[in-house]
C-alpha cells in the first residue's frame, strides 16, 4: 500500500489533492451518547464494495469538518483517488461545527463530524431545503493526556476532570485536585469551541455542552495540542485517540474512572473504546452527506468505498477504532437504501 500523506497546516484547512489513476437525529442507527460504539471489529468479507460499479468517475468531492475524522477521510480519499484518477477530494479541518456551518449552506458534499448533528443545524438544513444522510464510520475515545515525565498522576475521575474544567473552576495547581500531588501550575490544552471534540468533552465531563473554563490553550489543530502537552511536564490536555496513539512517544494517555474511585479507571485502548468500557469518553464518528450530492456517481462510489472492507481497513491504519460488524452492516444498508431513492 502506498505511504499515506497527511498534510496539516496550522490555522489552515487541509487540502488533500488526489491524483493518479439534540434531540439526536432519527436516522441514527447506532448510539450517539457517551459510551456508544460496542461490539467487535468486523472480519473482511469478499464483497469489498457493496453495489459498486465500473463507471468512469470524475469531478471534485468537497469535504470539511472534524479534525478527528479527517485522518480517516484523508487516507480513504487518497486510496480512492488511486483507483479513480478523475476524482479530486480536498479534505478540510475547520472543526465539526465549522464544517456544519458550511454544510447547512450547501457548500459541502460531505461534513466530517465527531458529534451528532444538532437540532438547530437540522432546522437550518430544512429551511435551506437540503436533505442529508448520517453515516457512522468509526469510533473514537476522547483521550486525556499528560506529559510522560508526570510521575504523580496515575489516573483521574470524571469528577476530578469536572472540577478542573468547569466554567467556574478556580483550580490552578495539581495539589488543588489531589493534596498528594505537587504544588505545580497545570497548563491546560484542549479543543477550540468550533470543535465537536469540545462539545462532546464538555457534555460528557462537565455535564453541559459548550460549558468550559476559558483560560486554556485551545486550537483546531490536534497536533498543536499534542506538542503543548509534550513540551510541559505539568501539562494536561485532551484530543482524539488517533492523535494520542500516534504520539505515544510524546504524551501519556490517562486512565479515567467513571466512579468516585480512581482505582476503577479504564485506560484508553482499542478494546475499551470499542466496547464502551472507556466511558463516558467513547463516542461514534460520523460523516454527513448531502442527498443531492449523493446523486453524483463519484460521491456514491466514494461512500461505498468508505464503508467497504478495504476502506474500513484504512480506519485501522489511521489508528482510529473500527465499528462492530453490526454497526458496519447498518451503515451499509442505510447508504444503499438512500441510493435507491
């Protein structure tokens, strides 16, 4: 397989040029709350791309949104481009909310999303006469990370994280969370407010979406957050599992307890995330597609490839967590049913 190239630019959207050859939405087949995404990764089957055709494809498919989903979509876009020389798939990373702002105006074919679409976004789509389809494509575990030189914090509870991240938090030092920890200032790093990661983290940890202390270093670029934690011994930050697992030489994932007892903490790992045991920070990852765009053969075949066995292997290559067999089957059936209409 070709070496995959991720092109990241601070403050800029990624453009992958392909060349060569709340009320939750009613159409969500799998869980969308904290801890969603259970089961076992599917085995490869002979039908790699259900319903695929041999039609020569061309054109551009515009994608923007979640920085958590972007590494997956980028790998799939590149591999798809190797098979279809006439198709170009630029993948932007303006954040989930930033992507939805474009999607509801009809400016995108596909929006990568690390959270479900909101009621207000659905209302805007309806107002603009845009029909859409939601497809789960993977699972993520929001990972709380510390610097590897941090030798005092072995685990944290959700209650401790809430104390640290709540909008009225006055916590400045580690010993204000646990008296046995050192009298050292905590440097905080996290997702920016346009990010689905920010919305999910605040709802799961603080208990209210978009509710967070403002005095932390935020960025759309997850790699910037990784570097921030890596460069400060007393730092703590959160970002998607992909960015943690590809930077384990720089940051350390923190086990999280959903009870008051730190001994119950669960580490962010593939199986704990897939099973939902890494609660409440396991979450589904989505792509949203305009049904009008879905009428174009290139878009239809791109989505089929995304959900094919070959495409789903790229989910693992991107260091994300694959869906269960049942979840993948449901996503494929939803796509094929929509294509029939």
